[in-house]
C-alpha cells in the first residue's frame, strides 16, 4: 500500500526576509537549505514548487538539485495567474456560502503553490495527481496532527478540475484539458493511506438537554429549532421574521438563500409546536427584516451572567479589565453557533457534538416514526440515498421483523 509522503515546508527566514526550505538526501542523509526569494511572494512559491519537483524526480537526492532563478513576474498563461483570477471569480460569485468559498480557495491555493509556474496548457493528469499528493500531506488543527480525509481530498480535487473547466469557458485553456483531468480517478478506500472520515451519528437527546444551563437563551432557541425541524445550521442562523409563514398550525420557513437554490429547488422548513415555542419569545418587537437570533443579545446575556458570578465591586472601584469589548455582528455564523455548543459541552462534561448531529437526530426520529419517505420530506433533499446518510437506521425494528419471520 502506498503511503502519503510528507513534503518539506516552506519557511520564513526572518533574518533575511527570504523563503527557505530544507531538503534532505535520501541516500546520504545530508541536509541543505535552499533560499528562494522574498517570503510570501508568488515567485518564491513557484520556485519552491519547481525545486520540490526536481528533488522528487531525482529520488529525493540532492545531486544536481539547484533552485531555478526566481522570475520577475509570472506569465499571464501560467497556473498561478489562473488561480488568482479564479479566486476573484469565486469571491464575486453569488449563491454559495462563505464557508464553501473558502474550501474552494484552499484547493486553488495548493494548486498555485505546487504548480504555479507551470503553463496552463501543460497542466495535465500527472500534475493534478501531484497536487492531490500535496493535499494528502496537508496538516491542520491545534497540534498540526490532523489530515484531510479521503472524501475531503476528492472534493478538493474536483474544485481544481472545475477551475480548469472555467478556464476553458474563458478561452484560457485547451478545450480537451478538463476531459483529461477527469480521467484521474478519485481516491479509493485505503489508497495512499488516506484517512477515512468518521460517520456522523445523531446526537443523543440527553446530551442536548445537558447543555441547557450552559448556553444563552438565544443559542438554546436555535438548538431547539434545529432539533425539531432538521434545518441546516446556516438556515437557522439566517432566519428572519419575514421568512416565516405563521398562518397555519405548522409554520413554514422559506430561507432567502439555501444550498440547492442554484439547482432551482424550493426549500421549505416545517416548524411544529416545539420549534414555535422556542421562536415566539424572540418575535415580539423585532423588525421583520432583522435576524431572529441576534448574537449581540446572546453576548449581553452571557456578560450579565458572568458579572453576577464575580465578587461585588466596592463603591468607586473601577473594572479591572481594560480590554475593548469585542464587536459582535448582527448574525450568527455557523462557526460561532458551533463554538457556543462546544463551550457548553466542555462546561457540562458532555461528549462533544456538532450542529450537524442535530439534523441527523431530527431525520432519524422522522424515519423511525413515519418511514424513509417522511424523513426525506423533512430533510428537504431530493435524493433517497441521503436518507441513509442523515437518518440512523432503526436496527431494533429490523431485529423485530427478523424475530417474527425467522
């Protein structure tokens, strides 16, 4: 089985301001530093990619390995220029979330770092596989120990292929290039020692209830809405009074934007009595075009609660903290929403769970009570395959059936 090889990192030599990479000789074990121009520039990254390519081609030996002269500026037909223009196109594109844009730009950034100096016309399946190997070597997390899993790497590679498809549409790449890149098959299970992602399970209801005392009333209302409606975290964060139809027994929530809007799909989220109960206190006196769940209200509640825990100040005593209060936006981001839950899990001693598991919980309950078709309607997805992804199968029911027929 092939293993993902760790690539030497491009570092900042602070004394000179230059970029430096240390390569070792696989035969002799000797190490050598290569300085590649000003740190943080496209020229340095291009020289870094070319140097690693020559070093790898020579079996990771240092014989006759020299850095290429740093170019004054990249040519208009190189991959680096295409990556920069495509990143600007993604930034300006509507209909996709900021989180998804960042995922695309990460893939583009690695492509630019690894093959930036290569002419667009010379980028082919082998270069794409080189980029994929670089993605397999990506490390992140607090201890820089995590790696992108196999499905994540496959998605990032598809982002790169779409970039070259965009280049063809703008007459910046050969028309046959995307077809050639599509011939690179996705990573299979166990290939290149790529880690597998963990299967998302529904959060146990008791773990949800246990964090109640450790989150603000605003965050708890968000949790309740998502728990009983199977809405996505981003849809809950973006909820506004004007998006709600409260005329019926079951309220209807139609998000202004949603994941599948670009496919022409209609998105309706159904809110029952429990979700309505969480929402009603927040509707009073709120502007119809404002966010229903305001992070500023949540922050004020947290600060008030923290103030009551401290010792009372003496008359005339000034606050000990001189920090400027942190500015809070008008809308929760999915990351801020998740952080609030993560803090509450840690404070309550509950195993960590995510907002995505709340969606799984709602779908699983719908499937268990009313079947797969009901779960599909609640999720708002078109593919029946996703029912098995989001809704945990009822193994107890299967055992009951087998016990009767077997």
